[in-house]
């Protein structure tokens, strides 16, 4: 009798826990989707830290599949989120096994019009899909500076990148968007759409899913598919000189710069990699970055580079997985003394077992074209304030190291904020950690976005990415 009672208790407990942890039942969804669609649990993320863990992942094979999936989820009051490239590292996700992910990885087509002035880019295309397609059509498209980043994930948040100095932000290059809204309707949003056109460029994940876009493409001659770029390697004792030179550079339209702190764990040594970019000749590039070259890099691997290889320097960072909380900050100026403190904190971090692959990144791009666009034309903030984008990624795999990771990430971010006291907290949305205020993320656009949220998504169906 006692055995039977125990067995009954075990069975009841087992059933209870199965209900709690059971994955969402999508059996009724799959027959509604096109033949190429798949439902599984596959949605790999660049960082597993606070990553969304839905019970099922839908891989639509058409834009119609996206709409069908959203309607299906709304009808059943099931939460969902959308994944483009899976690189968003913010901690704002709140998913459970009762929810679904919508992974757009099967929607990656890119098609150009006859004169190559426009391209239709599907919602799941990566930067690494767009650039080769543009190059094959002798054209340039503004993209992010990392091949594994989702093209639209980057562009809809603003779309910073090396070509912004010549053509503007990625979001400013958009001409129309196919969009599934919070009511499950598929619509096309254009500049004449006013409110939504404003909101989607800067805050799209709060309003719906963009399934494809028409974007400007810039046809060019063969020589314009080349740029001078590569790596300049500096010693740690040259840090102040590098930061000073970077801070004083006037970024003309063809220019961009990336700085990376790299720990070489095998030799227990550290280097600073500067990656200058100039969309022009070697002579023009070296002249533009002469102040960096004069410091005396220990290695100079800059060269004329084809468009398809401009982002190669970031390819090593594209491997998915691991815990990689990342803290970003927007900076107006560069303070060498603060950057030395940042370096010292980072050095202390990477010398500890488990954190050896942690890194510091700085991006700087030309801004004249970006700032020629009115602030109130979109929900993108900080056009006239952020000059430099700084971030620290604390990379580890042992969950027990979380508190130490948080300490160092917050310490470095606090130092950067200290160096820009009049601008504390402001950050490009795609670089945010997840604990920033919405004012720091959306700036002056927040009041209007809050009003539009009530109008276009009153039930807050879209609430996973810096929710409004």
C-alpha cells in the first residue's frame, strides 16, 4: 500500500512537472504553413546569457508564413519573439517553454531592380548575405560591420556602419517595409504612412515584424568596390597615444575606425588592434589616418580590400554560444586617462581563469550625412551626440562566474560614463545591455513612441526588445 501511494505521488508530481515544463503545442500551426516551413527548437544565439528559451521555434518559408504564425499565436495568447541573426545580446527577453520564437533564417533572398538602385531584402538576410549580393551587382548597400549580424536587425535599430558617412544610416536608406502588425495584419509601410514609418525606423521590434524591405542600392564602378583597410597592431603602452589620435580624428565621409582590445591567452599578452577604413585609395587612406600611423604600430596589415572582405576582421567573433553579456555606451569624446582605467580593469578581468576571451570594442564612423537628416524624421536618437560606440563583452562559459562578470562589465561601463558626464547612459539600442532606461535608449522619441505603442500595439504583443 505504501509503495502504491508513493508511486501515485511520483506519477502526480511527474505529470505536474511535465505541465510546467511542457513545450508549447504547435501541432495545429504546422499544417497552416507552406511546405518549406519547419517547427523545431533551433534558434542559436550569439550569446546564451539571458537568451530567450521558447518551447518551439517556427522557421517560416514565406512572408505569409510569418503572418499566419503571428495570428495563430495571438489567437491563443501565446507570447513570441522574432529572430533575424540571433546576435542581439540585451537582457530584455522574457520567454518560457509556453512561448514560441519566429526565426526568419529561411527568408534570405536579395533581389535588385534593373538599374541596381534598389534591392528587395528578405527579413532573415544576414549582412554576410547582402554584401556579396550587392558586390555581384556592382553596387553598395549600407550594412553593419559584422557579417553574422542580421541585416534588418541592425538597420531597423539605426544601422551604423562604414558606409554611413557617404550614404547615411541603414535605416535612412530604407524605402518601404513589408510588415506584420500586432493584430496579425500584413501591410506595407512607406514614408506616406507617417506614424509607423517614424516608429519602425528605430523601434520596429515594439510594433511588429518586418518581413522584407526595399532599400537603396548604389551602383558603382569596379574601383569603388575596393577600400583601404586592415589591421594596425599597437602595444598596450601605446594606448594613450592611440586614444588621443582616435579622439582627434575628423571622420570625413569615406572614413571609419574600429579599436579592439585582444587578449592572447596562449602567450599571456595583450594587443590593441586598430582597423582603419577608407573608401578610397591607399594613399588617401594613409593620409587620413596619418596620426595613427605616426604612433608606430608593431604590425601594419592594411591593404586595398574588396567589398566582400571589408568585414573579415570581425569574422572570428561570429561563433555562436557561450555567455557574453555586453555593455555598451555612446561617447561624445575620448578621455585617455579613463581609457587607461578601462584597460586596467579589462586586463584584470582577462587574467582570471574563465574570462580570457573577453574583449573591448570601439567603433567610430563619419557623421555629416547622418546629421543632415532631421532628428524627428525617425525614432532613432542621438544623431548629434554619439560620436563613438564603446562596448565590453565579458565572455565566459561557467555560470558560476556571473557575479564577477557583472562586476567587471558594470565597472567598465561606469568608467566610460564618467568620462562623458553630460551624456551619461545614452547608447545605440543595438549596443544596450538591457538595464538602461528607455530615455537612454529612445531619447526624445520616447513620448511619441509611447503614444504610438498604445495605438498600434495596445496589448503589448511585441514586448521583447527594450519594451516600450
